C-alpha cells in the first residue's frame, strides 16, 4: 500500500482558520473536493478519501458548487448495476 504523508510547517498549521480538532478532516475534505473537481480523482476514491458515503459526498459537492462529472462510461456502469439488481 502506498502512502503519502503531508508535512506542514507549524506556522502554516497555526494559520489555518479551522479548530485544531477539525484540521485533519477539513484538509482531507478540501483535498478530495479539489482533486475530484480537477478530474484527478474519481468520485468513489474522492469520497473514500474524505470518508463520506455516496450521498454525503454528493451533498458536499453541491455545497461547494462542484458539478458532478458523469460520462458515458459512468452511465453504462450504472445501467449494468440496475440490470443486475432488477
């Protein structure tokens, strides 16, 4: 398993306008949203990074004004899933 550890200087951490107990979650949230927005991380992996379920991540994207990226391949996958369920 690959792992990336982000180190930030104390003065940067101190400058964050987020309560200390929320900093880790907030940074994961910001990173997940921006990577998804830029097309660098797919929806499922972005929500995994921020530790939200599908609907919570949809809601977060809506709050941030991020348009959901949905292409023909996504539609095909969804239709296959519906066929398997029904």
